[in-house]
C-alpha cells in the first residue's frame, strides 16, 4: 500500500475511485432521479468518471508533492459541490444552478431551514477526504520532488474526455436532444452527472446573458402573435364587475390543496379555510384543480407569475437575476388604467429575493417590510414575523391606503422547517417520525387561525364587503424527499404522477356583488390569475404580453404547464416523459397526435416566455397609446421616522 501511495498515479487513482464511488452512492440514495432502465442505471454509475479524471488530472501538472495537495483541494471542491447539492435537493428537489448562487443575500434568513436539512450521516461524506489527507501525510516524504512528464496527465485528461463522449453518446441514444430541449435538470444529472451539469449550466448562463445584448424589437413579434392567439375573450357577465373595488391578495405560504378537509387525530387541520371552500353564503369561488407553476424561485416565482402572467426562469429566480428588466406588471397596469395604489405587506427583510428592487419595476407604491412591524423575539419565528401579529399589525397600514388599492399580504409562519412555539400550537403534530412533515400540520392550523382573525378584522373595518379577495397557495410545502411520511398520511403510494397531482394549491376569489360559483373543477394555474383579475376590473388583457387566460372565460385554455415541461389537462397529462390518463392515472403507451402537439405547445410557450425575460423584450413593446414605461426612480421603500 505504501508503495502505491508513494507514487502520484497511485494517490491520484485512490482519489478518483473515492469521488467516483461517493458520487454514485449519493446519486442513488440522496437524489430521486427516476431510473427507468438498465442503460440509465449504467450511466448513473459511469458519469462521475469523466469529471473525476479531467478535474483531478489537472492537479498532476503540479510539481512534486504539490500534486498531491492539489488533488486533495480539487477533490474537496468536488465534494463540496456535491454536498451542497445534497442539502439543496433535500428541500427543493432540485439542483444548484449558477443563478441560485447569485441569491446568497437570502442565506441570512435561511439559517434554521438549512440546519434542519443536515443529517448526522452526512459525516460519512467526509470519510474519503480524511482518508486522502492521512494518506498524503503518510506517503508524502517518499514522493519525487520532480514534475511528472506532461504526457501522462494529458493522457489522463484525454481519457476523461473520451469517457464523456461515450457517456454523452449513450445518453443521447436513450434520451434524444438531451442538451437541446430539456427544462428538467433531473435529466441532465441522471445522464451526465452533477459536475457536468454545473459546466452545462455555466455555458447556458453565458448564452442567455448575451441574449439581451443581441435582442431587438423584432424579437417580440413572435411572442405577441402567440399570446394574442391564445387570448380568451372575457365573460360578458363578469367583465368590469369589480371596477373600482379594492383588491386584497392573500398569500398562503407552502400550502398544498391536500390540506383542504384533511383530518389529523380526528380534527380538521384548517377548519376556517374549509369553511370558505364550502361557503354557504356563496361569496367564494374555489378552484380545486389549480396548480402552482414555480421553479427554483419558489415564493418569488409565485409572485412573479401572478403579477406578470409569465413563467419564472428555468434556473434561479427572475426576481434576482432579471430584477432590472422592463415589466408591464399588474400593479402598473391597475395604476395607469384605473388609478389604483398598491402595497406589499411582508414581515421579512425587504432585500430578501431582491424585492426592494424589482418591486420598483412593478410600480408597487409601498412595501411594508419588517421595518414596519414589531420584530421582538416573541413575535418572530423561522423566516420572520408570525402570521397573527403580521395580520394584526398590518390592519392600520391597510386602512390608511388610498382607495382603490391593490394589497398583497404575504404570510411566513407556514414555511419549512415548520417551526412553531408551543403556545401557538393548537393541534398535535402528525406521528410519522419525519419532523418537517409532522409539524407541517401544526403551522397550517396556525395559518388558518391567522386568516380567520384577519377576515374578522377586515369585516370590522368595513373593507371586507367592498373588496375583491383572492387567496392562493404559492408552492408545495412537502417535497418528494418526504414521500415515505406522505404515503403514510395519505394512504397511497407517491408515484411521479401522484407527486405531480400534489402540486395543486388553493385558489379562491370573492367579488363584491357577485355570487360565488362554489367549487369549480376547471384546470388552471398561477399564470391565469392576472388576466382573470384584469377582466374583472374591466381592463382588456389582450393589450399585454400574457401567457395565461381568464379563468372565467368560456375560451379559457385548460392546460397547465409546469416549468420542467410537464403539464396537466383534464383529459391527459405528461409527467417525467410519460403520458397519463388524468382521470385514471394510468400510463398511456401510445400518445395521440393531440397529446404530442400539446407537448410541443408547452415547450414553445416556455421557450417564448424565456425569450422575453432573457432578452428583456418588453422594453421594445408598447401595449397601447396611453402606456407609460415605469420609472423606477419614482419608488423608494424606506420607513420615514
């Protein structure tokens, strides 16, 4: 063994085998990559090899003992990248991209959430690094101080490149156009590995960063033609019924629709929200097949989608990476068309998700962030202000707004890792042994109670009767990494198709003077909220670049694309490359021409939306003669003392 370790090649070989084996085991046990055949299983095992040979091979160009040190450093960096993806994946069921690394300003608020994602067995991922350091110390005195002939490291790197070519060829054979047409990072990691995915992601970001520079006014034409062709005429009976009414939009953090009517320990988890769904007074319309369409931006994506009727980005959050773009957002349209004032209420730091910058581009007048609230220790948990004091302290600000107003109320407490103080918990946790899942129901109950309190305050203030009230869930709360616990609670297997079905989030709306429609089974997504609201206010959505359609329209398009290219319709769906009968959940082996055309439509819609954002194309688009571009210098979010 010492003779082996006395050579650079021997030490290098051990390092390559260690990172190769560790990567493969992490792929198997930490990531849910949906391996479907023996070729995919082989590629999962094979793909770390090329990265290990190329990256660690570079260290062999160093002179003498430094080569071993550089091998350890590069091995450590590869291990760090791998483990960072492990932690990120445990909550997001996704992989780190270059744009997410630009969102490090958010990390200060994520401490408790990140800590809850670290497991004791993670220490095992350090074993190979400790072993390499020990071997290096042990064998270093016997290493030649001379530089290795360049031919050997070159041959090793060339072998790594050859391994990658073989890897890519086999991957393309199993998944054609893998790198050309995919919105799902799981595919890239499954076929090419986490390290090659990082390189691919970096190349993609260089490409997209040049799109704005090369874009011109002609690029918006195709997008305009598509959105105008998709446009749905408003419902004649409802167009303009909400004109001049206040709009209050309530954000239910991490709230999935399976919570509706769910009972734990014989108790309804969310009795107040349930009462709105089954509203006897016929105030509310509830969409039971409403899906979130967020990606890596999660909450920020939900905000972005619902205020712009465009998709979030495939990597990172548009709030951060495209915060300086030109937008024609809902608050700006309402201000220019009907004189609305607007405000966002959120008990967290204003810079989180770059809100204090992008809100200016949306023409949001006021941003009531944590500086406006009592952030004493007993009122704060997890990400920020608890929901009950948040709603209570927001009322004076809400009542002081000039009418008509658009107010966006953003809750916080029901957020991973679902922490709750003992005195705030009014229902016992679930008993699956999965802490996050077990507490999820307790914070959902707390959110439910907070919302009931807010409704009572709205009624007492007189704002309830004269306001359009929208309630929505922003994104999933329980990721696929908690399938065991969810299977126990729901009593059924969580297949990829079932997981897609669980991406339903609540959406309900009350319009003053209009009877609610009760529970509606139409399929819709967050993309459809903006055109729906505009038509209720009497503003024609056709003038604007929007990818959603009015949910109350007879022409509403009942297909819901997800950011990864999957989609849902009432008749059929596509999840992870497989078509399903939506009603039965059975796989469809021979998709019809209609299904394949819908698949192409979804891909095209996602690509067009990305084109708008990457090229900042709205700077070339004027919706109508009255439109004035938003001047961000007119907005300043500072609390006056």
